[in-house]
C-alpha cells in the first residue's frame, strides 16, 4: 500500500518534470530523503543524520568527474549499504541530485 502510494508520487513527479537526457534532480532529492538520510547527510541543511557514511555534499565535490563509478556503485549491492535495487532512472536521478549539491 505504502509502496503503491510512493509509486504514484514518483509517476506524478516524473511526468511533471520530464527530462529525457539527464537524471531528474528533484526526483533524486525525493528518493534521497526517503532512503538515504538514515546513514548519509543528504543535504547541506539536514540538521542531523548518520555520520557513518560520507555526506552527499562531500560526494558532490567529485561526483561529476566519476559519475560512471558512482552509478556502478549504486547499481551493485555494497554492504553496509542496503541493496535498494535501484533502477537505472533512479540512479540517474540520485546522481543528478548529488551533483547539484556541489558548492560553486
Ligand atoms: C545503512 C546505511 C546506508 C544507507 C541507508 C545508504 N548508504 Fe550510501 N554508504 C553507506 C556507507 C557506510 C558508505 C561508505 C562505504 C565505503 O566507503 O566503503 C556509503 C557510500 C555511498 C556512496 C559512495 C561514496 C563514494 O564517495 O564513493 C554513494 C554514492 C552512496 N553511499 C549513495 C547512497 C544513496 C544514493 C543512498 C540512498 C538510496 C544511500 N547511499 C543509502 C551507508 C549507507
């Protein structure tokens, strides 16, 4: 039930902001807040979160240079990270979001 509600939200977000080429940053943010905050700091304004994993703003500094590595990383299970079974699109969205956190 919860999952189908989530799917509906994702579908809605995906159709309101279609970007055929790159990942959708807003969708990535949504996914990150849902799945990644327990271990990672996922934004610069997240007050508290796990400190066991590298914060997304830190990953962002080099993300654009190694997006292939990072998408491979996210496509494979990597304990202690849970296996999210992310789709190609979810990975692109998450990376678009992470890359958007890079400081100017
Ligand atoms: C259960 C805790 C946990 C959750 C939940 C989690 N991660 Fe991680 N993640 C880690 C840990 C710990 C590392 C560091 C592992 C290492 O360096 O060997 C890591 C590393 C990473 C890296 C690699 C960073 C680098 O510089 O190579 C990426 C990218 C990443 N996580 C993305 C995500 C995304 C996206 C999500 C949500 C979909 C997520 N993680 C959810 C624990 C978690």
